[in-house]
C-alpha cells in the first residue's frame, strides 16, 4: 500500500504529457503541385511568346508608323502578343493560386479556362455552319497579305511559309493573284521592277537535290510568251483550294487534337475546383 500511495503522489506531482493527435490536412499535396508544376511551364511558355511578339513588333517600329495599325489583326507579331499574354495570365493564376492556396486566383484560373473552352466550341460550331463566310474571310486576309507582301517582313515570312512549306500553293486562286502586288504586277515593268510579271520564290517547286533555293526562280513566269513549262517551275494551285484539301486530309487528326485540348482544359477546371474545395474544408477546421 505505501508503494502504491507513493506512486500515486509522484504521478500527481509529475503528470505525463498528453500526446496530441494531429488531424490530417484536407489539401492534397499531389493535386496542388500538379497544378503548380503544369502552370509553371505555361507561365514560362507564355512569357517567351510574349517577349518574341513584343520584340518583333518593336523591330518594325509600329508605334512611330501608326498607319500599320490598320492591318493589326493580320500582324503575326500582334497575334503572338495576344497568345503570349493569354498563356501568361493562365499560367500565372494557376501557378500562384495553387502555390499560395489562393481561392480567388484558382477561381479566376477556372473561369478563364471555361471561357476559353466555350470560345473554342463556339468557333468550331460557327466554322462548321458558316464555311462559306470563313472562306471569304480567309480570302480577304490572303489578299491583304499579297498587297502588303513587301511592306511587312512578318507577313512576308508567313505567306512564304504557307506557299512553300505548308500548302505548296501560289496565290489565292492561282499565280495570277500576285498581280495585286505592286512589285509583281505586270505594269511594274514600266518602272523597272525585275519582279514584274513574276511570283515570289516561295511559289517555285523545289528541284531534286536542291540545297539552296534560287530566289529568282519566279521571275517572268506570268509574262506572255514565257518559253518554259510554267507548271514544272511553280505551283499553279491556289492556297484556298490547297487549304481546303489539307483540312479534308487531316480532319480526323484535327478532331482528335481538339478533343485532347478540350479534355485538358476540363481537367484543369476540375482540378482547380477540387483544390478550392479542399482549401475551404481546411479553413473550416481552423474556424
């Protein structure tokens, strides 16, 4: 009995510390860092595109020549700025929102993705329904590219890539469309233009084993009485027809790409909303 009493007295004087059980966090670290890591890449990618677009625009001295702003929607540099800005904002809101567990930024991230998905679906549906209108807009844009071919290096590089590398075509409906350009117009011969009654080098077919393309291969090909077979030298198919044929050939691939992009966006929205609910559940425990 005395031993038991002494033990009881000692326990009262020196009570054992009670171990506290820590409740598990409601926030999934895996989900948090998946959103963070993915959007870091988007953030960097968007910043790179934005930097290239701003650099390309500044090189053309657009701000000191406001007349160029009339065709701003067709300016590849401006398109890069828009795409880079949107990608940068998406990456920033998703990255910082996940890292700082900020529900407002995560909500903004989900809303931007939802609006972007809705816009893509709208464009896809309207493009399928109003195919003739889309074709007319593409024709008008290509005409502007041809008219300003020598005035804007970005548009020149873009149309050369379309004609030479992508669609292997020439002009809108054919090589005769290059008569719209002052340099390639047949009347330019009167003012001494060597390119008059010709087409850009990007209209020329590549010869076998050709390493460096002849930049003068399109000279005089539209000149009356041209001595060579034009069909063997340049592409005679217009880019509108070539574009339609390319879409028909790659329709399945384009549809798969659209579905994958939409799935990734929906996944991003669901992940952001799930992380927000986890954050609110964790805050509810604190209060």
